[in-house]
C-alpha cells in the first residue's frame, strides 16, 4: 500500500487562512511565468525570487499536509549532490559548485509548497484556472504581434524586469532571425524573457487544463486547436511538444473508454493534419534542425550532449558536480565554433544548460545521475497517487526544453507535471 506524502485528504477551504495561501499561490504563478531573477552582481543572482519567496510561505502555511517522515529521500538526494561536489573538490571550482548546490537546495522547498497548495484545489476549479491562463497567454500573444503599441509596452516592461543577457528584446541576432523567418514579425514574449519561455508556459497550462478534463475526443480537439492557435502566434517548435503530451494523455485514457473505430480514425487524421500544418509553418526551421544548421537546436541538444561526454571523461561516477560547468569551458569554446551556436558566454550555455536531461547527467555523472533518479522516483511516489511511468515520460520530454536545473522554475515545472499525472489518475 502506497503511503501518500500528504497526511490526510486535502479540501478546498473558504477561510482567511486559505485566502492568504491562495493569494500567495497566484503570486507564485506570476513569478513562475515571468521567471524574474534578483541580481546581486552580474553573475550572482537569486533565481525566480518571487516564486521562491511566496513558495516558502506556501510551504509554511500548508505544513500540516506535509508528511515529514518521508523527507529522507530528499536528504539522500542532497547527499548525492554533495558527493558530486566533494569528488571534485581539488580542481579549483568548489566555490561555483557550492553556489549551485545552495541554489538547488533553496529552490526545491518552494516548489513543494506550491504543489501542496495546488493539490487542495478541486480539479474543476483548476480546470477553470488553467483555461483562463491559457486564453490570457493566447490573447496577449496575438495582441503583441498585431498591435505595435502593445508590443512597445511589452518591450519596455521586459527591459525593466529582465537582465539584458537573457532578454529576447535585447538580442538583435534572435530578433533579426525571427523577423526574416516570419514575414517581418518578431515573435511575442508577453513579459517573459523570450518567446520560448512563453511557449513553455503555454504548453504546460494547456496540458494542465486537458488533464483536468474527462479527455473525451472533443476535449482533445479543443486543446489541439488551442495549441495550434498558440503555435501560429508564438512560432515555437516547443508547442509541438504540447500536442505530443496531450495526445499521449488521450491515448492512455482512450484504451479504457473509446471503442469507435471510425472516431479513432477521425482523431488520428486530425492529429496528423495538425502536425503537418505545424511543420509547414516552420518548414525552414525544422529543415535546419535536421541538417544541423539551427543554432538554437544545436545549443539545446547537440552541444549539451558533447558536454555530457566530456563530463563523463572528467569524472565518470559523479560528473563535474552541480554547477561545475566552468570545467568544460575549453570544450564549450571548441563546440561553439564547430556547431556555430549563438554568441553566448559560458554562463548562459555551460552553467545553466538549456537541456536539463543532459544537465542532470553532466552534473552528477553516471552513478550519481542514475542513483538520484531512483531516489527522486521514491521521493515523488510519496506524494498523492499518480502514474509514475506517465510522470517520468512527460518529465523527460519537457526537460529536453528546460534549462536552469538548479532553479525554482525547473522544479516548479516538474511538480506541475506531477499534478498532470495525479489528475490523470483522479479523472
């Protein structure tokens, strides 16, 4: 019998105590979406500090739902992180690793507090919340693309809340590439630091909404239309991932409920047409990705893969240690010139990794990487019942597009995937 992470069944409460928690939850969502960092120096910052602050308060307010007897799995994971640092203590990068370790241990608890609160909200209320957020992002994206005055406002606010080093508005290379590729239009960012982050939020909100439905054929049609409309505005290949996730959810559910062969064929044809249309819209981009000419794809997949190989050569068992990417600076510079990735410094590519699957194994090595996945699987099982195979499948897919392995944003995204797998069980 599985022991739930929550000590008792949680219920939506209409009292002042819960209202404070609910306001903090909304603040957390805003912080998660905008992903604003508090910069102390040019390279030292507190990631997603709005979500971090509200998340710790959510954890405190929802502490009665926390079964602390199961936290030893988290402690074991922390020990594995420390081993990755200790095993590389004498190479001169211990301080950078220690900073990364502190950020990761600081980032995990707020995501837990956020998760504990969202589990108290009934599925039907969550369904309304996430369709509302989806429509806000969709509407804002189209307004930004079509109304120059609104785009000027977005650009002004983005420059205020995001550092120039990560801000799409300040990146002339990306802007010019998109303007040429998309008929004179720059892609929308709607206050996020870049269009890909807008796409990631749009994908997870759509998936959360769809998981809260009964996942009937008309629900699948609705979510695919929403993703298609978002794809037309945002023009990000990441949105294709959202369609794949929703189709996976539907297929798992349909095994138990749908017997109509003709309906299955119609759904299959519709899904194929959606993917064909997405390919047609970004045909040149997808072609460049396949041929290895797309710098963004090289930056996200090819370069990190080679960096993982280098990390295994450096320390096969425990990798380069958490945030020990400066060890790979020479390899990164060689890969930068060979694969013609975008002009980023080592901080952006090497230290953050825009692909958290590769970051996990680069930081923790073969033994540490596999062992920590086993421990994290035990840890996540301690939460409310979910389909763990579904959870890890979606986690793998979304982690291919997520950077910031040590940050609040990444772990919040993973806990939202947990919500999806939980909701699938309960629907």
